[in-house]
C-alpha cells in the first residue's frame, strides 16, 4: 500500500506541473519555450532559497524529473563547482552536473531515430 501511495503522490505532483504548463500555454500569450525556461528558473530559485530539497524529498520523481528538477540540478552543479574550482566552475558546473542526463537523452533520441520512422507525419 505504501508503494501505491508513493506512486500516486509522484503522479499527482508531476501531473500538477504539467497542468500548470498547459494552463499557461492555453490562457496566456507565453510561448512554450518561455514556459519551459520559467520552470527551469523556478527550480534554480527554489534550490537557492532552500525549498527545493525538502520538496523533492516529499515529491520524489514528481519533482526531480520535470524541468524544475533540471534547473535545480544545474544550480547545484554550479554551486559545487565554484567551491571546488573557483570562478571557472560558473562555466563548467552546470554542464558537468547535467552531462549524464543530456547524454542519455541524445543516445535514446538517436536509437529511436534509427529504429523508428522519423519525419513529417503528412
């Protein structure tokens, strides 16, 4: 039963992020790119003020998988790299922290492109 509750919580919180994004697309003149950027920046801000970590512990993958988690990952990587390497960490920290996820996205996209049928649906 505990597993079901965990899955339900993750689904509802992740779905709430998606619903907010959809409402912003439908009810405002914001472009999807600006909405995605706002989610990333929200993750950075929540991490900076110390609210993201407790939220992520409560929400699990519902908070870490969407773009808000990506923003926090970038900010956390920069923060760690600056303490380890100094000012050069500003440029390298976000890339180092997110390299695994970005590489996985590229590899999976390539694999699905090779074995799928990419192209225009018309």
